[in-house]
C-alpha cells in the first residue's frame, strides 16, 4: 500500500495562536495514522501594514518533538513571487491531499494562486479546512476574496453546521453533499468529477437548478466534523491546585477567560457578569489570561505609528462596522468595577510550557462570545475536563448540552450570564460529563475521516 503524502498548509509552529497549534496537531494526527506529512507554512500571513507581532518568541517547545514532519516556511503574503514558488514546491512533492487552513479572507489573494495551480497541475484532493466562512469583522471585500480561493476546493471540512450553511450561501450555484464520517469520492482531475458518498446529512444537501459552471456540476464534498480536543498540553500529575490558588490569591470557585483578547470573545460581558456575581458571593475569582490582540508591538515606534495609520485607513474604507477593535480595552473595567482583589490578570502571550496550570487551577471556562465559530479555547478546556459557561451563539449549542457538560446563557444578557455562573457553582458539572460529551472528538477520529474515501 502506497503511503499517502499529505500537505498541511497553514501557519507553522513558530507562529502564535490557535491556528498554528491546530495545524501542528492535524499534522501529528495524520502522521500517527501512517501518512507522510509535510507542513507548508506562511512566512508572513498578512499584509505588512497590520501592526501586530504574529511570531511566538516565547515558547521553548513547538509540539513537533519526536515527529518526523518537515516544516517548510515558504509563503509571504507580501511577495507574490512566493505564491507561485509555494505552489510549485507543493506540486513537486506529488501530494495525494492538500489541506489548506482557511481563517482569514485577506489570504484569499495568495491562496487563489496556490490552489488554482495545484488544481490544474496535480491530482491532489484540495481540502479547505474552514474555521469560518463569514468573517467576524465582515468587510465588503471579504466574501469576494473568500469565494476567489474556495472555488478551487474539491472538499471542505467544517466544524459546525453554521459554517456549512455559510459555505452554501457563498456558493449558491454549487451542489453540496455532506458526509458525517468522511466517506467521499474524488474523481480524476481530467474528468473533474467530484462525487460523495457515505453518511450524509439531508439538512445540508442542495440541488440548485441554476448550476451553469461546468466545474461545479458535480457535488462538492463537505465533511461535517468538529474541532478536535487538543492533547498538545499535558496535565501536571503533581499539580497542587490549592497551593497554586493560595499563591495567586484565588478563592474557592475560579472562572477562567483564556486566549487572545478580542471583542467578539466578549470579555467585557464576562467581567461585567463576574462583577455582579461577586456582589452576591465572596467565594469567587476570575482569571483573565491572554494577550491583547492589538498590543503586541511597541506603539511608540515610528514604524508602528505608520502601520497604525495605514491600517486604520484601510479598515475605515472596507469594514462594515464603524468601531475599531484596536481601541477595545475591557481590562480597564477591572479597576472601574473594583475587582482588582478578585481577579488575576496575566496580560501577555502565554508560552506553551506555561498553559496547563491556569486550566488545572480553574473550575469553569467562560465563553461569553458575541459570535462564535468552533473555538480552540473550548477544545483546549476539554483536554483539562473543564465545564463551560457559554452564550447560545454559533456552534456552542452543538457542543454544549445545557446542564450536562456546561451551561448556556442568552447572548448579551448579563442577568442570564450571572445565572449560569451561579449554576456552575451551586450545581457543578461532573468532570466525567465533559469526558462523555467529547469522547468522539479525538484527533485520531478526525484524521481517519480525512483519510477515508468512498467504498469502492
């Protein structure tokens, strides 16, 4: 049997953030299933005018230790010469599959070039792993840039039904069939046939009579999977939770907000709801652990000021929403609400080695998002068997059963958020419920679904 060669295109392990960790975990899981795997990565993921540091300069480990997985840093968003060079380098590896991480519409420009070349010059199945389709900060160009790249895909991986519906809306003239177990058939590039089979979901099947693009006349495959549970971070078996809490002045019941501080993640709701909860009881603490997304570079430097000015102009031209997230500062609420003695704030990027204690000390993860696509923080919390309190937005009702592995609140409703925070204390979720709810969401099952084809 020929070992398939799979390209995992996305940010390599030197980058910050959940997508880099996701791409690394995906490569590892495919390798564990016997595939030959190469990570092909960006060198710069975004336009140079974006005033932010994206490289992880703090972690000492990159999660590829012990794995024979080459990493090739090739693609510079700002240098079109690297786009063609990347496509040719991938083609030379003669891959059976190319899995492209899709997480930002601006990348549609270089990914259009890369995916188009691979579709024309290789027999590889082109899979877009969709972390979302409709961007959280949607601009007038986003849909066009997204469609520009995604039109070259044979198959699409989604982690939530909402994302599948967004894909259908983006490509209304396409016919889709959805596989829940990964079974699908990808025809030869010469014939252009893209068939599907296996367990499908009729909710997401369409047969649009307006089809007039010959490339789209055969059904495209959607693999409805999930965001797998991260196992990259290991629990410390010797961790002394009570001692750690005492050292950091934490009270009996500890809530955790973790990850980049972005407006859509609703930290402002979390802080306000916690403030109301703390008025009702004095046995609660809140940990806020993560980096301010737009505060990662020296704001006093001339180059940063220039980037801020250019980036601000571009956002005003294209964003539908007038508010600028760079001014978002929910941490100021802590002082305003008198919560300094009830909160632990770690306002910086957390290296890989330092992540586990925060999750092991917490009792509940807080996910009061305004909008949600499948969350890496949610997946990471499941690795530590943490129940969640979350809002009823996005995919959360798919992954969180209210009262079983977490509690769901109405979005933007502080009273209801306080209610579920209280419920997590008065009626605590058994950790075994979290394990039960997520037992099928392993990376091994995920990799098997990607590798699976239709029965001959």
